[in-house]
């Protein structure tokens, strides 16, 4: 297994708009803060998407409302893409060893049918 740690892309930008990275303890305080912020960002994106669907379905939506919505969607998409890049970079490399059959995780149980 590749034991080299990669710097983690954080879910916020620096003052100059450049990406911020974290290298160090994978379960440290800043890692937990970054995880929490990612969760908030993804939740806000989900809420914004629902609002966008409502607003775009309304024939009475004003140009200013649509402009504001487009600006917020752009900001949210930027955040979500950063989360995806960060998480994708932390996936194991394809050349890393696959877990042994006896070490494989059990599949998640199915939800009961309603």
C-alpha cells in the first residue's frame, strides 16, 4: 500500500483566491473542521438546487431573482467541485493493493421495503 500522504485540498480558498492545502494528521482538528465545512457546503448545494427547481418552474420569476440564483449556483458549484476534487484525490491509487477476500467489507444491509 502507498503510505505517502498527500496534501488535502481544503474546502475554502485563501485570501488571494488560491487553493488551500493541509498536510499532516489525517484525523486532526483541521481535518475535522474541513469535513464539517464540506458537509455544510454539500447540504447548502442541495437546498439551493431545490430552490432553483422551484424558481425556474415559476413563470413569474423576475430577472433579478434569476440573476441572483445564477450567482449563488455558480458559487455553490465551485464549492462542490472543490469537495469532489479533494475527495477524489484522497481515493486510493489504482496500483494499490486490493483488500484480501477475507478483509473485504460486508455489503450494506438493504432497507426494508415500505
